[in-house]
């Protein structure tokens, strides 16, 4: 059974995200999930001074794996589908990891990391010249102005907007971070 779960997990990671939008760089569930898990761990540690529970990280790992079954359903459509969309995600989560019970705070952080990662992807695409994602990016911005993200996501949101994206490290900066310079 573990090998079947591993097979499902790896195959789900290859599902294309945002197929309803043209984009420049490949965007798959695996890369998105990696970014969500990392961002969630960094945000949680910034806010609470400790790493998140394993259950939260596993929920982040599983959060979009249901898209192997359904394809990538845009958030507004998922919101309309409500419990039906959540049911598929819950079944896949249980298949991969068993039942994961999250607190309300953990759920809020996971949702913030998921949506914030998509918003950062929009910035990446804009930097490459893809104006087709601007409506998604601006839609999230309007939403977060009315209903702020939990901290530190709200702080990051303001900083990224002010600096007009995250940008990229230079090769020399990467070497310094890696301790090679």
C-alpha cells in the first residue's frame, strides 16, 4: 500500500496548474507544493518561533494532490463546488497520510500559503512579460486589502507589492548564502 501511495503522490506532482491561463514557465503541482510547504514552514516559524507540526506540513504536501483526479480547478470554481471539491481532497489526503486534524490557525496558514504562492507565481510570470495573469494577481490583492492575510503573510504581501515582486538572487548572492564566498 505504501508504494501505491508513493506512486499516486509522484504522479499528482506532475499535474499542470493553471491550465486555463497561458503561462511562460512550466507550473506543476510538485513545484507549487514544494513552495507552499517551504513558505508555510518559514511563515509559521516567523510567527510562532517554532516549526509547524508534522500534520500541518503533511496537509500542505497533500493539499492539491486531488487534482490528479479532478485536474486543476480554479479557486473560484472550487468555492462554488464547496463540499464536493473538498471531499475529493479529503479522500486523497486520507489515502496518502491518514486523517490529518488541523487547528483553525493551521488551516488559515495553509490557505494563506497556497494562495500567496499563486500570487507570487503571478509576479514571476509578470516579470517574464505575461500580462495574462495580472487579473488573478489583482483579484487577490483586492481580496487581501479587504480581508488581510495572517501575519507574516500580510507583511510579505505589502513588501512584495512595494518592491514590485521578489526578483531573483544573483549567482554571487547564491554563493554567499551557500557559504562558498
